């Protein structure tokens, strides 16, 4: 008996699976050895005409999922889909035998089959395999979505990505493009002499970024741990240890809101280079992202959300204070007191939280007046010290730091600094973060005594960077929602 909640088509397919068993055929198949995939066939033989193919008598063995099936009587056609795409199969009863032809006729869309046959061209000149052996491999017990409508519901597509990948060419394109982009980033840093490393996902102290964490408990140690919000502090310890140029591509976790640009787990690359500063890292980020864009797409020009973006170098570099002055008229180079800055914020309808210092107000002005206007790649630098607890102070104006962020289309793509390597200054900044935490800032860093001690052994002047890989994949694939570049995004319960 079948479960009671099965739909009619599902019952029919289960009955067909039983019929296969009755004929001595395993409905869920065995190992099958292929000689080609669909792309290899087209790459090798697309230029061959009808007569050439007939002369060559090319035998191929392929396998894939039935996506289209038509025909009646003693001959029919089907399209099967493998990882690379689809290829047409011509099936005749007198070529594969009556028993196999009966199995072909009973086959459903979604079933997986193996085909051994000869390449030829049909009257419409389509490169096709004339089947000589038809092998049933896997019975699909659920029907594919309607071929004309597919998975129209985006949430359903994200929830059942396996079906989305079967029926949606765009989902397949993005899924295969993402690892190419990540390999391109790895190649770039490897070629620059960086060493790829791994650091802990479970961290005992909250640090490396301003973000709300996920908290978990380790029973054997009877200790709470955070899922890491950044890889920064462990990587800097490796610079102290003398590794000089390191990077890590990995998942970070932030217990925050979800929208088109944010998922609670996401992928970044962080990299640190000894004896470098913010300006070296600007060059590195610019060269990396423009190089990977060109390697992946064959062009520096991309389209994202109907907007043309040029990723070729050089990119604009704009001090945060100059940008705010140009677009709002407020000049934060002036030596404003905190009270004067708060008054300016109120005048410009900017909400001030109780833990805000001067620098938080500067950041709010930037977010209101500058960030929404940025389209082309722009490096905003000179962030206030209050919002940059791990960056070096600027020599000329200690209210600001040697930090930059890369913005494209109003979104942040990279964050980088001349790293703070003064242990006394670092301890003070951690202490200020603790004060912010006490005033209600859930995202403030904690005191990492071991990290301060590591700096006391001496960290060379260092430049560091973090790049959001999911957003970069979104940009290069023209995908406006982060959940469509992550194969298995987090979603609410139905």
C-alpha cells in the first residue's frame, strides 16, 4: 500500500517502479559508465555535417534526466539533460528491441536513463544520438514542475534548490559560476604569494567585526562559544607568528536581519599582508576584483540591475569626510564637539543612539547622504575611530583611521585597514568597546586579552582586507538577491 497523501501522478509512478521490478529491472539502477557528456559531444562534433557523421560512425554513451519526450508508434524522441546541458535522443523499437522500447514508452519526464548510440543529424539538422541500447537507471517518483512555468515561486525554488537546478537554466548558470569566481580569487592570492589557512569557526571571544553573534554551548568543556563573525583576529595572530601573507575563504555567521543583501551565514575572503598599509590593500582589492571579473566574464564591463558598471582600473578613492561635505554641506574636518555633532544630526533628521560618539554620527551622515549615490566602484576611506576598533589612527587627524570600504551600486563589497598593531592602543579600544556594550551596543567587540598579548610580541605594520564573496557573485552573475547565489539559503518555516 502507498501513503495516503500521494497525488495521482505519484501513485502511477510508484506502480511503474513496481512494474520495472516485476520485469527484473532495478528501478533505482546501478553504476553506469559514460564516454561523453552533452557539451563534449557538441564541442567535438557540432561542425560535422550529416554525411561526415555517417562516414565517421561515432559511438557515444551518455546518461541524464529525461526533460522532453515525444513520438508514438514504433519511434520517438527525447531530450536528456546532464550537468552540461541537453542532447536529443532518437529511439526506434527495431534498434533497441521491443522490451527496451516498452520501457522507453513507459518512462516519465524526470526519469534518469543511459543511452548508447551513434551520432547523426536529423532532417532539421539537429545533432542527435540514435539509440542502440536504452538503459533505465532511476525512476523519478515525483513529476517535474510544468515545463512552461517551472518553479515560479522564488521561495519554493530556494527551498527545493534540487528541483530549481533541474528546470531553471539561470539557477544552473549561477551555481556553476560561483565556484569559478572563488577559484579565480584563490588563484589571484596564491599567485601573489599568500598562503591559504583555516581558523576556528567556534570562537570563545566575540571579535573582529561589529555584529550580533550566534551563541552555542560545548558540553565537554562546559563553555559557551560564538560562531565566528569574522576571521580577522586569528589571521592576525598568524602575521605575528611570521607567516607574513595569509588568507582564508570561509563561512561567517551573524545573527541579524535577512534581506536581499544579507543571509545569516555568508562567505568572505580575509587576507593580511605584512609590511603593507591601506594604500597597498586598495591596489590589491582593485587588482583582485577587476582581474577576476575579466577572467570570469571576458570583459571589465558588467550589467547589474540594468546599470552598466565598469570594473576596469583605476577606481575612485574618496575620503568619507570630503564625500559628506560635497553631498550634505557639513564639514566634519571642523573640530566639532560631540554636543555640536549631535546638534548637526538633529538638524539633518538623523537619529542618535545613546552609545553614539562623534564617529557614529559621521557614519550616519555618510549612510544618509553618500552611500545611496554611489554606482561605480568607489573606495571610501578615512572612517572615524569609534567605528573602526581594529584600524590604525590617521597621523594627521586621530579622529579618523586608515580604513577603506569598497562600494558599488550603494552596497559594500570590501572592508580593509592599515591594521592596528599597537597593543596599548588596541587594549584601550577594546575597553571602549566594553563601555559601548554596557550602554546597549550588542555588536561591540569583547576584550580579547590573548590577542593583545600576541601584539605585545610585535606585529609588523600590516594591511588587511575582507571581501564579501556572495555579493561579488551577485554582481558578476547579475543576481539581485543573495539567496539566489547561495545554494541552500536560510528561509522561514512554511
